[in-house]
C-alpha cells in the first residue's frame, strides 16, 4: 500500500498549561476522504491549524509521503500542496469570480510597465475550472462572488485549490451553513476531488454528510481520537453515539443497572 500523502504521528498540542490535543495519529491517502467528526470543543479547529501551518505541534511529527516535514507557516503548508477551505469558502464577496480565483497570482498581458490584469483569461480559466467540477450554473467570470450561493462559493474555493496544485484538501465544515440542495453540490465536489486523486480531509459534525462521502473516519472527543474506522464498520447510530459520548454513557448506565439488580433495586450510593 502506498504511503499516506499526509500523516500525523503522536501529535500533541498545549497552550501553556492547557493540553488541547492528545496523541493524535491520523493518515489520509490519495483518492481517499478522511472524515474528522466531533462536536464543538472536540479540538477540530486546533488540529486544522496544525495541518495548515498556523500552529506547531508541541510534540509528535507530521509526515508527507512517508517523510517527516515541518509546516512552520501557512505558506509552507501551501507549498507542500496542503490547501484549507474554510466554512464560507475563503472567497471575496466584492470581487468577480475571475479575480477571486486568481487573487494574489493574477494573470497579466503586456510587457514591463505596460503589464495589465488579463481579465478575459482569468475569467475563462475560473469558469472552466468550476464547470469541470459540475457547477454548470456559473458561466460568467465577471459575476460577483457575493451573488453566488454558499455551495457555489465552496465549489469555487475548492476548484481554485485544485487548479493551483493542491494534493491535500482540508474542508472545514463545508456544509454546515448550507441547505440540502447546496450541501449536495458540495458533497458532489468532494467526490470529484477524490476521483481526481486528492487526499481530502472533511471536517464536520454532520454524520449523514460524512457517511455520504467518507472512506475513513475518526471521531475526536476532548482533543483525542476516540475511534478510527473505515466505511461500513460502524452504523450512523454508533457514530452519533460516539460523537455525543453515548458509548461511555451507555456503559455507565449498564453499570448502574447491574448494581441495582444485585442490590434489590437500590441505586449506587453517592461518591464520598
């Protein structure tokens, strides 16, 4: 089996005396969607920032293609082919689609001091990139990004990342603020990215969306991986229970019931 494109090995993160991440080991391969599940406060945001070069791990290693790497800055992560798309797409509402697609790396025409932004080229490339992902409603690169739906903005950001050579695509709650139709668009884009051979890390707290696209799943609870499994190994109910701490709660309830059965129906005494 090929080495994972991106792997975390025993990663811990502390901020002063506060331990946020505990011994995180995860990996994702080309053409695979790793769904990282967890409720608010599970540590997902800190983990995203470590993978995207915003934070450095307190200990542990990050590997790409089986080799340990350092990601001291977001630019370093981007140069390694790691692209992060946040909930609202990282696009610019007051820019045109073409300009937003190329912001910071705008194509030009002309020479020397006579170089100018090549609007037609930028528009053509941006529209084609998005339409190649199946979002055919976008056909005008001069249209303002702010006029796009949430799903279309996500699609634009993903298409941009792929165009500029992303190998690992980190999607931070991409469907959280979307309706059913728009969320379906984004899930289709995720599947297309997988088909193209990208390694996709899909962060979400919505189990149904994860099950629709995921190959590999990890449940994060209080900064630690509570479960790591592959498609078909757990039901939706089991995953939901894990996320909510339901598995430990069910175990506690079973212990209480067992105690009561052996003590004439009396509950356990309060802790001293």
